[in-house]
C-alpha cells in the first residue's frame, strides 16, 4: 500500500513537472505584435499565410486588426513591432517622421465600388472612378463611408476631392465609423453604395442586393507596405523577430504564400518585389 502511494506521488510529481515545463516553453515562445488593416484580416489572408511563417520560424504573430490610421497610431505609441498597412502617403510620412525605421512594398490589390444592382446613381458601365464618384455625389442613393481614418477611407476621400464634391454633412452620406465588414453590412441594409477593398468584398456573405458596379480604374490600385516600428524610439520593439517577419513576407517564399491564397478560386492579393529601405 505504502509502495503504491509512493509511486502515485512520484507519478503526480512527474506530471506536474512536465506540465510546468510545457507551460514554461509556451511562455517562452517568441512573438511579435503586427498592427494591420481589417482588410488583411477579414479577407482571410492572415489566417492562411501567418501559420506558414510561424511553422518556419517558431515566431507567433499577434494581429491587431484596425484601420490603417489607427494601426499607424499604434506604431507611433510603440504598441506594435511591425505594421502592414495600405495608405502609402501616410506610411511614408510615418517613416519620414522617425516613427518607422523603414518601409517595404509587399503586395497590392484594388478597390471596387459596390452598390445595389438596380444602380439608381447610374454608375454601372462607367470606367472612370472619379466620374463614378461624381455620379454618387448627386445623392440619388445613400453612400456609406468607413469614416475611420483607414486606408480605404483615405482612398475614398481622395476620390471625392478629385470629383470636387464635399460629401460630409450631406443627407445621403452615411458614416459607419467602423471596419469594412460592418460598412458593407450597413450599405447592404440601406441599399446604398460604398468603396470596398476587393479582398473583404470577396469574403463578404451578406451582400443582399449589392454587386460590383465599377472596377479596373488605375486610381483604384491599392498597395500594401510593411514597416518596422522604430526601435530607436521604442527600445522594447522586438526588432530581430520583426525583421525576420519582414524578410519572410518580402521573400520568394512569402510572396508565393500571398499569391497562393484564393477565395472561391479568385486570387485576392498580388505580391510585388520588395523595394529598398
């Protein structure tokens, strides 16, 4: 009886030590915080490519999905190690102001104008995005803006400016103040129009009457860049692990993973060769 009790105690002790060891290993696993856009998350891209990076390097990537403006703010505060965003003018300012160490091109896709199949604004068939926005500015149907300082919001505002329309405050101009998915939901419920990145649109299921009405204009080109948050400003940034991620996502292996991701047989993101710092 005593021998059995001793053996049981030894087994329990061994189990506890094993569990503690496993816990310690899990705790010690290296990780980085990646602040990125809702489009890369909601399109399903990260769910496809990040496990490949982790399997190769052992580095876990913790994604914080926000609008590009909010992601850049996170980087300014040093609350992320690396950024993957899509508003190039804002990205270049971020680096020029010293918040980012450098930026590299990663991939691109495009924006599309979606709206009700009945198309009361008459956008369908138009090839020029600015002319399309001029038609939307007549107010024949609601237009839903993300209004969240995201890359998509910035692109939308540039198109309104080029169309010489000031939409804010107009009764037909609705502001969701949220990500692409909720904005598309709002447009669907209002039978209205919006500007969407193609990746989120492809993964969006609650389309109701919404369809793509305008696409293909070069103005709708949507490039993504990766930025190392400046470790000189924020010494706690995991520079080594973040640079391994940057090296991987801009490598031939990372580019192949991006190109391999498809939804319904459609390629949603197109890798580009990395440019210099």
